[in-house]
C-alpha cells in the first residue's frame, strides 16, 4: 500500500476514524474502586509497554491515514517519565491537529505552564467528588486539595477543560448538582458519565437507577433553563447549557452506548494492542508487528484492514468477545 493522502481509516459501516486514544501507561496513583481493586493491579514491566519512539512512529502512521486528534490517557499519563517530551513530539506530527490529555490531576499542576507553551489543546480532569472525605472514599487516596489546585490552574490558564464525573448510585449521586454548578462561573464543561461494567464492580444499582435519562431528569429539575446544544454527532457527550452559566454540561451514556453509531475513535493500549471499541478485547497486537520490523506501508495496510472488522456498536463488540465474555479488565490498563 502506498502512502496516499486518500487512504483513510473507514470501517464497514462507513464511519471515518480520525481520533486516536493512546494509553501511555497502565500505572495509576489513585485506587478508584470502579477502576481497580484497592491493592492495585499487577503492573507490566517496562519492556511490555510501547516506547515513546514506538508511540511516535505509530502516531505518524495513523496521521497518514487521516487521524487528526490524539488523546493521551493511562492509567495516569503523568506517571510516565518524560511525558512532556512525548507531548511535544506528538504536537509536531504533520496532520495531527489536536492533542488532548486525560488526567486525574494529582501530578499535573507543575507542568501546566509547559503544557500551555507546547500548545496542549485540551485537558479532561477526572473528578468524582467535591467533598474531601467522599473523594478519599472513592479514590482511596488523600489527594483532593492537589486535584482542586490543578483544576484552578487549568481554568486560570485558559485551558479547554472538561470535568469527568462517573455517576455511581449511593456513592456520589448526591453531588451531581454541586458538580454541575462548577460550570456556573467557569468556562468549562462538566460531564456526567454512566458507570461502565469494567473491573468487576457492583453496578446493578447504577445501571438501573442512574442512566443518562435519570441524570438528565435530575439536572433539569435543578436547572429549569437547561437547553440542549448542537454538537458534533461523534461527540459521546450530549451537551446542555444552563442560562447564565459560563460553561456547559455534558452527559455521556457510556453504558447505554447510544452514541456508537457515529463513533470516530480507535484505541491503542499501553501494551500495544489496538482496540476498535472500548468493549472489545483487543483486535490487533501492533507492538509485535513494530518489533518484527514491519515497514510503515505494511502497518498502514494492516490498520486499514483491522478497522474494516470494526463492530457496529459496543453491544456487538461485547457479544463477540472470545477469550473473556465477562468484561473484567481494569480501566487503568485499557485507557478508557
């Protein structure tokens, strides 16, 4: 396959893939109960992870296939040594128009000025509680003040900032309205995410009682002026605006998966596995291909064919899992 600018990643449902999520590490310095067990997970040795050189090479290959946006996740990406150097290199790749980060905010604040200088296009900050005690219960770590310092630093510097709150029945649902109020005097997006069936957490109550429709109902009750905004169909969040608020509110039906029809993303795990969908179990070991000296043209051909095998939606991807029908991976290891 030649490196033609006309070659794109398009699946069999005619969805063009232009957004790549890259997990740079499986390590995390929090222990959120919905993401990993209290004792943590068995972290992989460094040689099992993609090197920065391998990540940059793959990102360049993906860019030649039409990828325009990259999001770096973990685990916690700032736990990876010299993470800033990776950001700088990714920003320099031709065709990459935006580089975003998802972080828990514990280690982020010291790097904010450098991130601004590099031109990081957006930061998603995971924050499930605005109460120090409840934050500790959810994350099993006493880092609330540090994370709030990061939030203030992001907004002060004018970063495109989104707050991600996983809505969990009996854990933080009483804080939904307070969290939404963060957008009243800050130009940020506060996004409420349905809890997903990963990591063996007990989710029956959340799935039944706190679907995206329930979240919307509670927000509408608190904010009668709430109005739906127009947004890109590929955006998993349905956006809303409260009259007079600087920022906006988003709801992500991550368990209901109503956004799958317009999904434009592909995932690369820290161990070099390609995932066509968050709910599949991995469809390509691209790390092995890299380390067997495949040329870039060969990688492009394989990636194009891999995307063609993409399932229609997350439910089909989950049904077609072969190794483990019950989703049990830690979100920390797959870069959710």
